[in-house]
C-alpha cells in the first residue's frame, strides 16, 4: 500500500501573527485582495484589527455577509463582487464557515462550470487545478482547522433544498495561514466549547483513520492531549493566554490530522448539519460513541489514547463534554426522531465512513443514533 503524505502552505503562528498580513500578501504577489468575513467578526472588532494591521493597504473589496453555514448562493454573491472589483486574491477572516466559503470563491474565480462540478461526488481526480486564486486564512476561532485543510463543506442548491457537499483537493489549501491566538481571547464560552470539541474530533478521528501516516499520528496524539488539558483551563480561565495558544495549536493539529481522513462522527455530521446544528458541538457530542464503536478493531491505538488521557477515552471525552456544557442527546439539539433512518443511510455512504477505522453499515449507524437520542 502506498501512503499519501502531503501537508501545507506557509503558517505564521503566535500572538501578533495578524500583523504579518501585508508581508504575506507581498510574497504572494497579491495586490487586490478581497476580504471575506461575517457580521459577528465585524461586531467583535476583528475586521478593524485586520485593517490596522494592513496599515492603509485596504482590500479591493469586502464581502462581510458570510452565512453561518457556507452556501452556493453566498459563493456566487461573493464571486460577483470579487470579479467586479478585479480582485486577484482573498483574505478569509473568520471561523471555518468563512474560510470554507472563501475556498469556494477561490475555486470558482478560476474554474468554469458550476460549483457542483467540483464536489467529491462529481469531480474527477485532479479536476480542481492549481490555478485556484491565492487565499490567506486568518482563523478567529480555534476549531475547524480549515486554515490548513484541503477540504471545504458548502451546501449546494438543489431541488430538495440546500445539500451539503464536500470539496477536496490539495489545491484548496490556503497559501498562508495566520494563526493569532489574540483573536480568540474574547470568544464566548459556548463558541470556545463547540469549536474546541471540533478540533478534538479532528485529532482523534484523524488518528483513528484507517490510512497509514505515522507523522500525522504523532501530531494527532499531541493535539488530543493538548486540547483536553487546555480546554479544561479555559472553562475557568477564558483569558488564559497559554491555554488559548494551545487550543489554537490543537485546532491547527486537527487540520493536519484530517489529511488522513475522518470517521463515523463526521459521517453522521454531514446529514445532521441539515438541521442547522453547530457542527463542532455535534461531532463533539458524537465522539465518545465513535471511539466506543472503533475500539474492537483499533484496540492498540485506543490503548495509547487511554494511557495519554489517564483512563478510558470514551469516558474522558464524555467528562470533558459535560464540563464544556455540550448537549448529551440529539433530542436536546432538536433533531426529530423521524429523521434518524435517513441520516443513518446517508452516513453509510459518506466519504468519512470510507476512511473510518471501522466503517459502519446503515443499520449500525441507526443503532448509534438511537443510543444518542
């Protein structure tokens, strides 16, 4: 078996990393960037912080209406503004939704056809070309890892409504990631919890993935330990700078871990996202069940996790979830019981089920969902 090992573009990591934005634009030869962000980031003062860092070199265009969940309609709206302003690059300032949406714009700014043509269900290998417009990602949460990831999740407009599609290519990796923990200091506790759980899920499911990649396994194990310890600190001390640094590093490590693929928690998350749930909160809640399901076929790997966390991994993650205030049941999140059968079927054919260390059948997914309901 041949192992695929490829990583990332440039990363600037640490307090003050945002101040390097102009020098990174210059290295890319980018002269007319479009800034993509959302209203929450603007209200938090982070767009103003970026403009200060840019020292008068204002973006050629600004799209500040990124929705909570990326959609094809939003990609097309931003793309129109990108083209009208003659932009040559993008700056994504926000959480994973903003960065994923910017990836969609970067793709469609240089590729013909419709966005659906490039979804994993339809795209041939290599269909997404290196001509994707350069993107600088500046995460304002510590969770998705999209700033170093090759994937994006965007809801396509179809006859049955918006259906989330996955886009995957090494050419979607942002050219630069500016990871500045300062931008996360004022995050509300619920966002810290949900995004932190997301980062943990990427490290843990990436580690357990069936792919062979020892360098990523080492990164993932460090990320799991770092996140569990530091998220506990932030529950009581949200302004702790060392913990914020570690959680953002854990999110970055989660983004690197995803290169191996993910598992059943993420397979379930794709159809469940249709109920407008917070993705990180959802996968964090599902994670103990995912570990429990994987244990029979990944005993040696999970034993390392048990040793690292000081007890059964399923229990340790459940304890952390409760401490973070995450919901314990799908019913608590408003998922209708009538939807479980369809969710189970969709999860069984998900790309993430294929990379799980123990792929599940639709019947097994339904059993998991009923236990979590």
